[in-house]
């Protein structure tokens, strides 16, 4: 059902994929938008290691919610900042793409516990998380991405060849 990676030698291991998902702060969520146009948005997230699921928060209405109700199939991409290897001019970047189903999390207690985890990931203190949750948690909708396929790739530049710079993206 999911395509094998064409440049399989650049594939990340399952462990490396999970490392990127755990460590990075933002990704791009892609949904089937209005009129068949793709709708992709940068978004904060929380990867819950115990369940292997990814959580997002946001408003309970809008383009994203309408798209999810129309089609729950999504992809989510995360990449790291990359590293510049010694003697190289380009960055080597690790990226992970998650394909899966996204739905609204109906269990309010679980949703608030996960919202707290997202807050702890992004805010510098527990006190700030508590303050923001007190002000805004009642208006937050939590979304749960259940992965069906996860793939990762290390993108790096190729060596100069025949006068052209060649990339492997």
C-alpha cells in the first residue's frame, strides 16, 4: 500500500525516525483540503512514545477540522535542522514522514493530559503551562494521529560530478 523508498540507502532506521519525532518541535501536517487542493500547515506536536501516536492541539473549527471530517487520511512531516559535515558546504538533514489517520480526541480527560504534555514541551515552566491551560484549555480541541506507516530519510548532497552539483532529495 505504501511505496518503498527509492533511495533506500538513505533510509533512516526505525530508531532514528522515533528520535526525530521525539526531539523536534514542529512539523508540517498535510490534509485533503477544499476543492481537492492539498492543505499543509506548520504545527506543534507531541509524540507519545508509549502509544506511538502523535497529538496536536487547535481550535474546534476551521479548515483543518473540516478537512479531517471530510477525509481522515493525512501525512505529517518533521525534519531536523541538519548538520554540516566537516569539509562539506551543504547540510545533511533527517526527515520523517508519518502516514496515518487523524481524528478528534473525544476523551476530555485524556485530551487535557496530552495538552499538558504539549505545554511542557514548549513552555519554559510548569507554572506557565498551568496559566495557559487555565485561560485557554476549555477552547482547545485535541487531535490524535494514529500512524499507519512511518518512513525516514537522510538527505545529503552528492559530490560534484561533471561540472554539475547533484542533490539527493
